[in-house]
């Protein structure tokens, strides 16, 4: 990420989250910054810069937080399905 002001970064992150509905974690990964920086930018700093934009982002972050347990459960389910499939595949190929 090129050097831009903190205010510009907060606005850029906000627009990205609104457009993609991405999580703080994936936004941080995309922009190469920490989760705490993203969170501080869109929660605290943005509120002072652009309260309307901050409200839109807050709604998405709240939605993501509400869905977090579902994503975690799905990830666990997929992990164990993959392990089961890998095990079955290796058993078939070893015979």
C-alpha cells in the first residue's frame, strides 16, 4: 500500500468494506496492514472524518460479527469433510 494519509486510508478501507462486505481480517490481508489498524481506522478515525460512512461500515461489521459463528462452523465442517475424503482416497489407492 503506497503512503497515504491516515484519513485517506480510513476512507479507502471503508469504501472497500462497503463494496465487498469483507471482514476486517480479509481487508487487513488485502491491504497488507494489521487487523487492529483496519479496525481503528474504520471504527474510531472514520467516525470523526465521515460519520455517515462510519455508520455504513459499522452495519457491515456488525453483520459480519453476527455471522462469525456460522463461518467458523462451516470452516470446521469443511475441514473434517476434506480429511475424511483424503482418508478415503488414500485407502482406495493403497489397495
